[in-house]
């Protein structure tokens, strides 16, 4: 997953706005920041910039990439 991809967190749709590697040299650990489309989940704490950070890839389902779909 990368910045610009559309993902789903539980039942909420969001766009990835940032991807940061918080891992060690021998193991990558990417954390994702999301911008939710519509109302965000009430139980999440919004960051100072209005985005939600700290998600890992196992929590997110990729819905579409940030690339144009040329099949149409």
C-alpha cells in the first residue's frame, strides 16, 4: 500500500496520506496515516493535523490503488 490508495478500516473508507517506516533495519514496520471519507470513527483520536495515524497494513483492506484504472 502507498500514499493515495483507497482503503477500508473496518467499515470506514479512507485515503492513505502518509506512510512511515518505524521498523528496524532487519524488519520493516510501516505505519499509515489516513484521511477518512465522510465521518471518521468516533473512537479514534484525531491527530493535530486532522488526520489519523498509526495504522498497520493488517488493519486495512486495499480497495483501489492511487493509479488510474486504464481498463475503461
